[in-house]
C-alpha cells in the first residue's frame, strides 16, 4: 500500500493525475513518516492534500518540505499564523516557505524585511507575487546596489511584469560616465553591470537584443554561471544544459561558448507551440547556409520574424545563423515537432532515418582532427560540437541499441586520442 501511495502521489505531481484514487488522510500520515512523501506533498497541486496536512501539524516540528506544504493550505488558521510570523522578530522560516511554495502575500510589514540581508531574497519573491507594485517602487529607491539587484532578480524569477523601467534606471546608474571606459570601472561595479544585463535579457529579451546590437548592453554575463542559470530557470532547459554542465565540471575553456548556446537555445523556446506557418519558417531557417558573398543575409529576416533577435545580436556575423538555428531546432523539439537537426551536428536530428551513419563518422573524425590540431580560432566551437555529438550518440544508443551501437562506438573512438 505504501509503495502504491507513493507512486500515485508521484504521478499526481508529475502528470497532474487526480488524487481521488487514494485517501488524503493516508497520504498525510505517510508524509509524517517519510521525507520523500513530504516533498511530494509540498509539490502536489491539490488543496485537499494541503489542508489535511496542515490541520494537525505544529510549525516548529516541521522540516522545510513540511512547511512548504503547510503554507499552501487555504485555512484561516494558516493565514493567521503567516501574518503573525511576518510581524514577529523571526520571520525567516515563514518567508522562506512562502517563497519556495511560490505563494504571494500582502502585509504592510513585508517591505521592512527587505532591509535585512537574511530575509531580502525570500521577501522579494513573496512580494513579487503579492505586492508587485510596492516591490517595483522599492527597487528604484534602494541605495545599496546588491539589495536592489537581489530584489530585481527575485521579481524576474517570479515572472513579475513591467520591470524594464527598473532595469533602465539601474543601468543608467551603473554604466560608465562619458569620460569612462567599461574596463576602467571597479571589479565590483563591472560585476553589477554584468549581473544587471543578465536580468535585462530575462525582463525584456527584444529590448535587450536591440541594446546589444547598438552596443549599449554587454553579453559578458554569459561568463557568470549564476546569471546563465537564472535565464535557464525562467525560459526552460534544453539538451544544451547537459553539454554546459559537462564543460563546467571539467573547467573547460569552451564553457562560455556552451553558455551562449544554452542561453540562446532556451530563450528561443517560446511559450506556445509553433503553428503550421511558423513551423515551416523554422524548418526553412534550419535549411539556410551561410554565404559570405551575399551582402544581405536572408536568414536574418527569417530569424527576426521568428523572434530570434537575441540570437542575431549575440552571434553577430560569425555565429548569428548558428545560434538562430540552435534556437529553431530546440523550439521544434520542445513542442514535439520533428527537426532535421542543427547543421554541423550530425546526430541532432529527431528521426533515426535522418541520421546518415557514414557522414556522421566522417564529421566526428574531422572534429577530432580539429581538436588535435589545436586551432585556437575555432577550438572552443569544436569542443562544444564534440561534446554535443557524444551526448547525442549516447541518446541514440539508449533508444536504438542494436541499430546505433556501431555508430556510437565509432564516434566515441574518434575522440579517444583527444585529451
């Protein structure tokens, strides 16, 4: 019964199945004995589960998961406890639980908790959902840069709207004066600028992309894993996240290149599945090849119409098409639409019949040769392509072991001489 109960709770969290198939009292009792069940209960989206859990429990006896489940319960007693805790000298645990639960709250005392480092981030998250107007004005009036950026980040991660003005105000305060160069700024001020630009890419992707094109905004935040993680959290993860993680773990020189690809892939996903017309345009973009002899690149207009301005701005002439194609591929794949793959990545197609085994082996060997030649100008690109190809080879091997075992073995052996 216990295993069955946990399975049903897990299916409810992951797939949204109804909870009527099991007794919520049994689920609450099981959660009191199992931390895993408490985590499932906290993540569950069913009011009856949270109410049943909250009624007999004491706040002080709960762990973090139990507190998240409790603050999600729609009970007057829970509301009174939250208000009292916010008014108390020790509001930390309640504010952290509200922030983790994604629950917004309104209380006159909340802005005061932005003054304390220990409660700044959680309070900003809670206010972003429950007191967004107050939070917007507070971000502008903050005098300490770290406090303002922490509050702005929390609001951005919670999806708060209309924060571009706050971004612009702080960008103006931090950017170099007319007689200054960016490299002349202090390390702390430059880091603040990079952090702020990363938030700008979340808060207004189109406006940020225009600023990059005009030289007003920087892309140096791609070097900072925290800023990259923030954008991926908001936009969604893609297959490039694994590539980035592997390169970060080995402290590879190509990590920034992988960050750029991961960001551009995630930012291009879109909120809704592409319709038939957009799907056709995405496929057309994937079929484009760079032509250095053309003065005007038709792919730029195609990418712009598809909302891929950030990819154009970041990649410029050298990598713009690649970044746009990476985003186009991920948009198709994420929404369950077949993609022929990213040019230059032979195993990125989504259908096995689109994989040309001899061509893949040849391209893998060419990649390995480039890495062995140690060509600095394109080495980062080759490293990222090699890691992505190896990841794709493993994926195909898992899906079709008999059909892809020889190819996966050949691809892997191509890179054996590479350190």
